[in-house]
C-alpha cells in the first residue's frame, strides 16, 4: 500500500479508545488524509483498557490485529531506548513521545494535552493536539475526502446500523463537538 506524504501522527491510547473516535481517525487514515503511527506499548495500553471495559480477551486481540493488518506500516519499532532519555510531566507517556521521535512524526494526537508540554515537544519538532482539533483541521484541509471518509465509515457501521446524524451525535458525546459539527455542515 502506498502511503500519502501527508502528516504523520502518533495516536495516543486515549484517542484509539473510545472506539468511535478510533474509527473516524482510522477511516481518515484509510483515505490518506494522514499517516497513523503507534507503538506496541500504546497497543498494550489499549488492550488493558479494552479488557477493563469488559471486552473478551479474544475480541480485544482480534480488534488490535485488524488495526495492525489494515495499517502494516503504522507500528513503530526500536523506540524503547529513547524512553529513559525523555522527560514529560507524566513519565508513563514518554513512550508516546519516543514513538513520535522514532517515526519522525509531525504530531501527537492525544486528549491528555497536559501530559505533553508544548515547549518540550518543540525541541523535537513536534506538537500535540487533541482529537477534536486534529480531526477538525484535517476536515478543513480536504473537506471532500473527509466527508467521503466519514460517509464510508457510516455505511460500514453494522452493529448497530446508524445513519450519519446518529453517528454525529455519538461523536459529539465522545467530545468531538467541533468535528461533528463541521461534518454535519458537509452532509
């Protein structure tokens, strides 16, 4: 699969779960609006969260396998040695920054912005945005493709099957208020 030369973003665990935010982010990536990156540590955290939320282990494993299969170039390797050299307000987030540095990412997408000091990130040519701001900016850069990605996501949703307006309401409830409102204006 040929990837776009667009922005490369490391997705933090908190934007890969809840599932609704993850689905929109991954459909945008599928439509080459950006290149996603993540690490095994991020997916270990995701697995733990899914189990805590009541997912059966096999279902959690299968979802993670599917995500990795859909984006085989997204998994960042050999980032671990950087972790101990980094300093963030929450040391448990240094692995996210290490993956971003190792993958030469442009951005970290996280809803825990307080854990990622902007001045410190700038030393590495990085910055962080929350999912709503990132998705809104992405829509703004290519409204037609973003609309198509969203509508394709809606069409593939089967359990339960929902219309676009119902999905937008779910996204708003997940904190993607600006993104959902922008998408709403496009349909």
